[in-house]
C-alpha cells in the first residue's frame, strides 16, 4: 500500500508538472506575441433599437499564433490575467480601440467603443491614469468610451473598485456590467455601482423564446430602466430572438444576427458603408 501511495504521488506530481509546463510555454508565447505584435482587434457592431443605427462597436482581441493559428481569447485571457500580462495587452487594446474609434469619428461615423476591462486591470493602481491618458492621446471624448466589467470583479475589492469606477465615471467614461445574470450579485447591488448600462448575458438570449426566460429578461430590463440604466442584449443570433428583444424595450443589441466581430476595414465595408 505504501508503494502504491508513492506511485500515486509521483503520478500526481507528473500531471502537475505537465500542467505547469504547458502554462509556462503559453506564457512565453504570450510574451513573444506582445513583442511581435501578433494581436489584432476585431470590432463587433452594436445596434441602437430606437434609431436603427450602429452606435458602437466592441473591441475583441484576436491572437494569431504563427504556427497554431487563431487562439481564442477564452483560452489565453485567463493566463494573461494570472501572469499580469493582461496589463500590457489590455493597454494595447485600449489604445488601438481608441485610435480606431477616433479615426472613425473623424470620418463622420458617430461611434462609441466598448473595451473589456479585466479584474487584474481594475486592480492596477495606475488604471485610471492609463485610461485617461489613452483618451487624451487619441483625442477621444470620454463619453465615447464604454468599459465593460463583470460582476465578479466588482465584488472582489468593493471599496477600491468603487473608488476607481467613480473617478472614471466623473471623467465621463461609461461603464457597462457585462455577462449580467451569470454572477452572484442581486439587482439591488447594481445601484451601488456607478454603471450606466447592463449587458444581459447570452445564455438568457439563447432561450429568449422560452416564456420563463422572456419574463426574466423583461424584469431585468424594467428594473434596470427604473434605476436609470440602459440595457443591451448580447449574442443575438436570429430574427426570432431579435424580434422578441425588440418587443421588450431594450436599448441595444449585439450578435451574429447583426454582425460577427470583424477587422476594422471590414466593419467599414460591410457595416458602416451600408446606408440604412
Ligand atoms: P465577452 O466580453 O462576453 O464577449 C462576447 C463574446 O461572444 C465574444 O467572444 C464574441 O465574439 C462572442 N459573440 C458575439 N456575438 C455572438 C453570437 O451571436 N453568438 C455567439 N455564439 N457568440 C457571440 P470572443 O471574442 O471569443 O471573446 C470571449 C471573451 O474573451 C469575451 O467575452 C471577454 O470576456 C474576453 N475578451 C475578449 N477580448 C478581450 C480584451 O480585449 N480584454 C479582455 N480583458 N477580455 C477580452
Ligand atoms: Ca464584453
Ligand atoms: Ca459578455
Ligand atoms: Ca463573457
């Protein structure tokens, strides 16, 4: 039994080492990706249901590895957060997205930009200054930047998070609560944060034609409206979902039904150039 226990321990150890090794390899590749600029930003349009116009895009990072091809952000953002590499990566995204949006605005497109802000970024003591600097540098009015944060992140260090978000809000930046409905927090918690909108998670939109889910989305929307928040539906994939959402009085929709995330030039060709 003693022998077996020893073997188990070694086996466990080997598995652990493989896990750690894999991470180290990916971490090194991430560092290299930053140096060699293997990242790209795709932009996914958001439609305003009141005006039927594209009013914003969301910046979504893409990593094209020279050998492995496209690696999903879901597969590398967590490690980037763990290692702190999300700080340089996030700053790059923020600056690129502000630069692109400023260019679009100069071309006469009245667009805002949504940028995802990870937990680790929000914990960084320089984050408020980093964001202000990016806006000034690219001459983008703060009211045209929407930072997307998640519920879980806001809870971790509430006092510190609140302080930073308030500074950003005072500066004029908008704040959206992403993936709403998937976290632990209640709707009353919402009123504590200086947010300006909520993005209802795709999981609710998937079954929006289920009566129960529809009622939930309707209730979230009504409560959000009653405390002055705008409501966005993400992950809208078909006409039926789109029609139902439109009937519930939400402000904005985003999803493959309208457009997938696209490189900037394709957004111009396929979305912005199309006159409605
Ligand atoms: P998210 O912020 O919730 O972004 C929405 C995700 O849903 C994106 O996946 C988008 O491409 C996808 N999506 C949009 N519409 C549809 C639809 O109709 N159907 C389906 N099935 N999917 C749709 P993506 O680009 O793979 O990003 C995954 C997550 O990675 C994001 O989730 C976000 O949490 C994170 N992420 C992406 N870019 C960044 C970034 O620049 N910084 C940070 N911190 N996180 C990022
Ligand atoms: Ca998002
Ligand atoms: Ca989301
Ligand atoms: Ca998400």
